[in-house]
C-alpha cells in the first residue's frame, strides 16, 4: 500500500524525474502556459506553486532556493521582477489546469497548465 506517498513516478528514474520537473517549471514560468499530460500537469502544479511561494520574500535565500528549480537565469529574473509582484496579494493558487482531451497518438489525457492572471 502506498499510503502517504506523495508524488508520481511516471516510470522514470529519480534523476530523470527531477530533470523533467525542473525543465517543466522553467518552461511554465517562461511561457506562462504549456500543454502536457494531465498527470504531469497535476504534479507540475505542486512544484510551481512552491517555487512562486518561495520567491515571495525576494531575498538572497529565496533567490538561491528558486535557483534549485529554475534552470534559466533570465526566467528567474522574470520571476522576481514581474511574476512575484503580480501574485503578491494572492495566498496561493497561482496555476490553472484546463483539460483538453485525448492525445491523437496514444489517447493520453492532455491538459493545459497556465499561470493565473
């Protein structure tokens, strides 16, 4: 039984999962909206919410913590200059998941995950 085991494995090794998560966090913060599978979007939501909340104090420690998940310096700078002020008064719920439908090739359920305005 997998009681209280958080997170999805996606059939990947831990290192591959970690790299995939970091790349998706960076892509979502760069573009504001990405399309992926439903399970990946739900898992990605956990990490993006955590990164934005961590970035809110905007001090050196917050910048170093965010650098663990955001792999691009330009995206990190954009996070602290434009996104954090936008979400300053919001206590959470920075993302929205919109279900798109099945993927044509393998019928995997697709979803769009985007940052809330």
